[in-house]
C-alpha cells in the first residue's frame, strides 16, 4: 500500500489517473529542518522527477507535529479543535486526529470528512451558529451533539431537528484589528444573553457553555482577556437564572503561528492562560477548548507555481503563473493576505541556473507584476514585486500558504485551482525540539501494531505507510513537558 492511501486519502478518488503525480509520492520525504533551502530543494527534485507543470503544494507534517506540541506546551488547559474550513487536507486532518485534536466543523460535509477518519463524535463541535436544517438533522443522525447558536431561531431549529443537541452560546467579542473580524455576523450581544438562555431553557435544550471568536488573524492579546471575562459573565448570568451549571468554554480561533503583523502566539497564550486562571480557575472544573485553524494550517504549506507567460513593458516585467485569485490566492480578497514569495531557481534556463547555483538572491531584480492564469483583470497576484528576470518554465514559490487558500479555490476558466496536488514532507528538526524523539513516544500508539524503524530516520514515515492501513483517529496522549 502506498502512502497516498494511508495518509493522502486519495485511494477512492476515481478522478485521479494512475499516472497522476499524486500517486508517485509513495515515500514521504523526510528532511532535517524544513528550512526554505530544504523545501526548495525538494520542490526542484519534485519538478524534475514528475515533470511537474501544474502548481503544487508541499505540506510539512513534521512542522505540524511541532506546532501541536507547541500548543500543548503553551496552553496545556486548552484542547484544540482544529477548524476544518481553514484547510481540509486529509493528511493534515489525519495527523491532527492522531495527535489528539478535536475538530470544529461548519457543515455536514466537514463533519462527514472528520468522521471518515474514525474520529469520535465527542471530538467534534459543530461550530456554526446558523446551520442548515438538513445539516442539523445529519448531525443528529451521526451523534454530533455539541453545537453553537446566537439567535432564538437557531434554538427552535435545533429543538426541531436534533433532540440530543447540547448548545454553546456564541457571544460577540471583537478584535477590531483582526484580519478577518467576525463580530458583525456572529455572536449574541450581552444584552441578548439572558433572553436566549431562557428560550433554550423553556425548550429544554441544554446550554453547556459559551463560545466566542475574536476574529481571524487577531492582533490584540487583550481581546482574549476581554472575551474570556465576558464569557465568565455569561456563566454567572446562567447561574443567577438557576440554569444547569455551564461546564464548557470554547475560546475560538484567532491564533497565528508565525505571520508578521499578527499577534505572536506566545503573547496570545500568555493572555489566554492569565485570563483562564483569573476567570475560570481550575477548580471550577470547566472544560476549555479552542477552534484554531490558521495556527496549524498556515506555515506548514508552501505553494509552488510555474511561470506560464511573460511580457516586458518598459521597466516592468509582467508574468503569468498557474494559480491566482480564483485559486489559492483568493486569500488576497477573502483573507486580506499579504503574500510572501521567492523565485525558484531559474529552472528554465540552464545558463541562469549555472549562474545562480540554485540561489537567485544574487541576481539583479526588477519591478515585476504577477498575474493569475484566468482572463479576469482582477486576477493579479503581485504588483511591485521584486523578482529576477524570469523565463517561462521558472517557478515562483509562496510560503505560508496553508490557511484559507486552496480551501476556497475554484475551477474558473477551466483551471482546476480547487484541486492542487499536495506532496507531503516531514521535517524532523533535530536541533532544538526533536520531532523524531517526539515521534518515538507517539508512533506506537499512532500506528497500533506498527512500530516504525526509528533508526532509519529517512524511512520512518514510509514504514508507517507501508505497514499500516489506517490512522483512524486513534487518540494518543501528548505530554506538555519537553520534547523527549
Ligand atoms: C467559528 C470559527 N471557528 C474557528 C475559525 C478559525 O479561525 P482561525 O483560523 O483564526 O483560527 C473560524 C474562522 O473563520 C470560525 O469562523
């Protein structure tokens, strides 16, 4: 069995031909650090090995493991329920499932995708305050009970279609500096809370706690503090009304693992821990969960695109690439993204390649514009970019492209930018925190009966894939102490 069936989930995808390069990554590439140099070298060899012309992603599952480890160390009280909408990549979901994460699903399809991994229903929160009736009924049929609401009509809907549902009241808590504020659309106002709690109580729909989301790509740590304080107010209102004791707090998303301009993860964690200790001390016995998407998905994914066209207009060099606004770069519109980019590495022209020896940084750069492949003028990816003179067949690499990118891509103009191949790598990062050591602890549980050959670092993942048929959401324990 190849890796794709164990991790990539494409075993049943009839739309892929046997020659699809996605079938060719039978052994996951293990690398030392996951640095740009290593990633670029992997991209170069992938292009050459598979004759790649299409854009593709490289997803570093080793970095994902370290991010999970970092989360547990930074906020040991807060169990992450990964927000599937951010990137529903199956290997990413499978890895998080094996690490013990829960999942935030917004729709029937997302619930179904997570259940397919073998994840237990109590590890899913249906975190959409306004759901379609049929999706509520589906959640009822599969036993996904925990869901959010922020309006009276949603309580009636849930009452009618999901007798076993347990609610979290989503309250409005904004970070006005967030890249994507959500408060305009979601969250009950404090003045509405008492009424909503009474409505739910009258209908005998239990409200187990509170959820909020301070906005994606948050910038202000105090937004977490304020939101947690507001959630405590709701717990107090519920107690004053004599309602059943609330016992779940869902602190939403808004976390970032590395992007400049956003709130540093360590600062967010400090604020969250402080606020939890102040408003939800351990002896209250409240279960704390979060719904991080961007934190896990963004930095492990790198997008490689090909230069498919070129024009020179005066001083400005213009290029077309094979992904754009209607594909991964929809993030420019919907996620207010600022793209990072780097050229790779003069593949098209041997003489250039010899000049820069695989590193373009010494080449002179030019004011450049980069367009996406569709015929829409809006489909412009970069303006005023600083790039060396590229040729058709060269590549432009976009790091940190895993969050809210391909997940919302389309096939506009017949370019299939919603289905971009992904190649998986695993960086071990032996300096500092050793993922390899970490894997020693989790591997036997992750792959029941399949203990990988830990002496052969380069084959760890391959062995797993060859010997094991499923990671089926088996839960493993993750210690918060160190990386041994
Ligand atoms: C309800 C909900 N939960 C979680 C998330 C994930 O947020 P983030 O990617 O900022 O962690 C979102 C993003 O929009 C959301 O709407």
